[in-house]
C-alpha cells in the first residue's frame, strides 16, 4: 500500500494499493494499519520513512517495522552512486509521464507511491537486493530515527572557553607571520600569500592555477620543511576552520526543548553504503589528538549517565584478509599479531623488536594505502620518499601477501566485466568509468573497485551490529540507547548502573554479528564525556 498525508497532523491520510482503490483514514488509525500490513507480509510504501516515523510515532516498535518500505532507500540501493533520489527524480526515472507534485492531492500521491513501490520491489528482486533491503536497510531506518530523536547533550561553557583559546591561538600565529611578512600582510589572502612565498621568499612553486601559484594544503605541506611560514599558515587555517565550523556553531544548534543536539543520519548519500551525518556533521570532528579530544569533551552525558564507546579494531584490514583469502594475512590476524608491525617487518626487513614507532607508522600508511589502491607515486608523496623506493615497498608488501595481489587483480577484471563491485552482503557500486579510454578516469574507477568491497562491507557489518544492539537494548528494557555512529565506532548513552551490561551487549553484537575467516575485535571504553572514550 502507498500512503500519503493530507497536510496538518491529525487530519485524514490517503492509502492506496497498486491494484486500485484509495481510502481516506483518520491519522490515529496509522499504527494499526502498519501492524496489519506487517502481519499480512505486505509492504507500506513511503517516500521518506524517517519523516513518516516523526509524524506518526515509532510504529516500528510494535512489530510493524518490517512492513516499512522507503522508496528513497530502495532506489538508492539500486543506484548508490547517484545519491539521494528525490520524489521528482523517482517519478522521472520510474514513472515517466507522471507529474511529481509532492503537494498534490493525497489520493493521487498515494496511488503514485503504491505504483512506484511495486516497481521498486520488483527491481530489487531482479538485482538480488531484496534481502539486504529487508534485513539491513529497512530495520536500520527506525534505529537511526531513534538515535536522531535521542540526540546528544553538549556543554556550551566548554565550547565558549575553547573558542576563546582558538581565537588567541590564531592571533598569536598572525603576530608570528607579521614579524616575517610585515604588518600589512593578510594571512587570509591567497594572492598575498602566493606573493610572499614565491616572490619575496623565493620558495619553489609546486603547482599553478588560473590566477597564479597555488597555496592549497598540499602545496603548504610540501613547502613546510623549507620555511616556517607555510607551517604557520597551515596551523592558522586548521584552528580557524575548527573554530568557525564546530566550536562557534555547535552551541547554536542545541534544541532549547531538551538541551541536546539532534544530528541527521543519512542512508542514501555515499556510494559505498557508509552512513553520513549532517546538521551538524558529528562524524567529521577533527582527528587531531589534542584539539579533537577537546571538542569531544564538550559532548557530555546526562547526570547519572555515561557514554559507552565500542570501536572495531582494524576492521577494513581484517576484511581484506577475509575477502582476499591471503593465508599469511589471515594467520597473523588469527594469532592476534599487530598487523602494522608484521607489515613493517616484511617491507623494511627488520625483526619485530626493531620496529620503531616511525617504521610502524610507515607500515600503517602502506597497509591502508593498499586498501585504497594507492600508486607508488601516491605512496611516495605520503611518506616523503622517492618513487622508486615507494614501488619497492609495494612490491615487498605483495611478495609477503600474494593473495592480496591476486584478489586486487581479479577484482579489477571482474569489475570490468560486470561494471560494478559488491560488498559481502551484495550491496553494489556501479563504476561507469571502469572501461574508460581515459586513463585518469579508468584508474580512479579501479581504485573505487578495490576500496568499495572493503569499506562497503565494513559499513554493512556495523549497520547489522546497530540493528542488533538497538534490539537488545529494547528487549531488555534498558534506558540506554545508541547516540552516535562514527564509521567503525558505536557510542551509547545510559545510566551508570547499566554501563557493564551495555559494554557486554555492544561487544557481543559487534564481534558476533558476522562470521569471517578472521576474528572481529572490539575495544570498549566509557566516560562522562565523549573525549574520555578511546
């Protein structure tokens, strides 16, 4: 059945079935309708599932959740590289000739929704995507709704103090730069900075733009070893961006009704299947150790409550071992070794005691570089070494892990044949440029072919874990609930008395949600604020 509301809450709603017939029902009948459709094995087609739950309440809790069929999520699953499909786009693509009037008569809209729902349900079945839609993407929708409704509390005082400190930090940098460049120099002017670096100081230009020499992050990082100014400008930009993007903005986003920030989680934005967040984006808090921790310390648990964080350990590298079937990589994970130390030994020819923190850092760059299809040129830039040396490192890596090399090459061949790659649950990403004659486009598509099965499978796994954790919390009638998902990490908030049980449930769900050839491991921590976690 397709469902459309007729304006203000409390008015009648229109319900249509694809076979014909439209009914106008009082809005209070919706929960029972959803329950009946779910019990009969039918589908309730919706344009925006979370908007439906906001309007009609969390009907999924009563068992009717299995009936929900979000048209946007379904269409996204069929073509994730196209992003979120709006209602007009859905109509253009699947109902040509129909006028996409979201504000039209509810009866006509309900009929269109029902017709489109049947089309999408059939398309999902034809693409072997019905199972992931029913078992993962739809059960996840009410979980995300509950997380958004719960929100997360912040302490405005912490952000106010941090804002003052960042302002003082940028002013100090401006003074240091002015001492070299002169009092008239504007640190925010790319034109003045370009003149200072390449004309006045005589530093070598790295790349050119239409208006002159570039002063972007990449350029400044490469020049930072030659003079103090590039490093100071980088630091200034970092502090200024953090202050303007997070520290100054977040307090103004607090809902006065409950004193909490309510982000929006998106299922239909990324091509790999990862979740994203906006208004505000809480998945993109800076990773810089000190500043990131300071910002996170402003996110606080309610009185008497704590945050419990559970973070997957190297989940993407573990998935690489599982998907590639490489015996050596698999063995090292099974035996609980530090994979970065193991790679350092293989690539740099040293014994484990000889692996310094710097060598481990370099091995980590290589491990994750392989995941993202990094070329010798890219690795040389990342590590600040020559291209020949970078190629030797990559060759050494593949000699130690030959199964990974075979997997990557076979993956590219299969992608060229199919035009797409898929995750462990069958989620697809189409690669329109995988057979392009343009080398740059083709190689970019090949990198996507290598990374998507890994990153997308990691996203599938944590989504399944979220569904299980949410169900466990509700089955046990805990007050705790999930508040954040940051890629490989889940964060719950609940009473301190529930913390041990929450830790146990998070660990059990995340480590046991799927069976791989290598163990999934989770590190768990708790704290009164986000900064105390991990």
